[in-house]
C-alpha cells in the first residue's frame, strides 16, 4: 500500500503504511534522519493518528 505522510510544523514527517492488521510508522526529523520506526496494531494506530490530527 502507499504510505500516508504527515508533516509537522517543524518539517518532521510521519510516514504511515498499513500492512493488513498491522501499521508501520516511520518518523523522521526535519533533516530527514530516522527518529523512530514503530509497528502497532490497527486500533492503537487509529487512536494515535486521531490524536496527531487533533494536535497538528
């Protein structure tokens, strides 16, 4: 699947890719360096994205 990419105010990015019931997230800082990679289930990822949308 194609990733969804969110950009924060400071230029960091959060790339989200769904893989079945699992969601992969790749977080990069504004310079493009990887800060974190996370794998979580659908429900947890949906809750996190909802919080991000409310914050960004």
